[in-house]
């Protein structure tokens, strides 16, 4: 496994591999890897000749009062895990390597960056799309792999790729959960014992929505209000949003039609930790 900190060096290496006609896959991450990330790496490795993983805690996607400074980091452990997965190239740039001292260019997928997560994190998605486009330009993979856990992020990246004619396929893989159902996230490490218990209300809320849906409930507002009511019973939980959107357009849904797919999306603060989770509601389940 080769580790690069410099853009020019990883580029040179990848240019050579492209000349050899290798298929290149890419998994962008912010490190502090867990099974969710590793499931993406395994998929990338299995479906390509060369698997590239980036580790970069991107300052641009954190708001001024967010957790950039305390975001968990453990490069040594990350590299060990990636080595075990037979990852081929790892890119770990510094903020200076990525942005230099006079960075001016931003990419924004306008409408979709302002709703849901964007209402609570107004600059977040612009930071994500800017760094992801830069990473795409550096790595130039055949395909890139993202997790469904960040469903809105995956949707926005697909939209950017479509709008800007970027020749990269985007694959989105299912959420990986802890044994009790909590969606894996690097931020779960912030939770104390009581918060960890109450954090399960997101998954249980999802299960409640799935039960209502499978029993025939098609009124989105009814499902949302039951989930909200359930989560509100947890004293450490503060709901940012619970919404149901059409999976293909991210438009809010009122009635759930047969044959269509929807995301139930949740963002809930447990103490000081903001967690997101989601599920796909469809009749084919
Ligand atoms: O999902 C993440 O970890 C980040 O948003 C990403 C895609 C690596 C961009 O910094």
C-alpha cells in the first residue's frame, strides 16, 4: 500500500496505472475509519484493479461553531485498517496542499444544498462538493463509492456529476449498523453511556416508520409525526428534522405512492452530538 501526501506524486502514480489500463476506484473519507467505511473499501477493491482511499478532514465543510477541531483522528489505525483491506493507494493531503493560501473557487449544487441538512448547516454541502470535485480531479477514478448514511450528500454529488458532465460513476452502498442498530459514524465516539443508549431512538424511530409503512400507512405526515413523538420521549434528544422525500428528486412527500421509493431522513441531536440516519421506504421490501 502506497501513501501519498502530495497531489503531484499521487497523480504521477495514477497516470502510470491509467496507462496500464487499470480500473481505478475511489473512496473519499475523513478518516477515523469504521466498518461503514471498510464496507465501501471492500466493494471498491472487489470491483476495480486499483483502490484509492483519501483521508482528509475537510475544514471547508465544517461551520464556524462545528466540531472541526475535535473531529476524531487516528491516522496510524486508519492505515493499519486499510492495509488489512489491501487498499492500494492512500491520499492524505494537508489543508495547505488542498487549498494553499489563497483559495477562491467553490462548487455549489444550489437548491439541494439549502434544504434539510443545508438548513442547519448552511455552508456544509458547498464545502463537500468543492473538496469532492477537487479529489475527483486529482484521482480521476472510474467510479467513486459513498455511503447511504449521508443520503443527501450522495444525492448532491450525483447531481454535481450529472450537471458538470464528470465521467465518474457514483455507487452508493447501504448503511452499516452496530449490533443494536445504531448507524456507524465517526461521531458516535462523542456519545457518553447514557447518550449512546438514547441515540438508539433514531434507529427505533426508523423501525417504527417502517412498521407503519408496511402496515399500509401512506400519509407521510402521519408517519413523520409518530416518529417525532417517539423520539421526543427521549430527554436527551432534540430533533432537527424528520422528513420523507422522494428518493429520486429529494422533493418532500405528502402521500407515498406505490412503485416509488422514498427516504425517511432524520437528524437528531443527542446531547451535543448531532446524528443523522435514514431508511428507504418502498413496497418492494
Ligand atoms: O462523507 C464524508 O466523509 C465527507 O463528507 C467526504 C465525502 C469525504 C468529503 O469530505
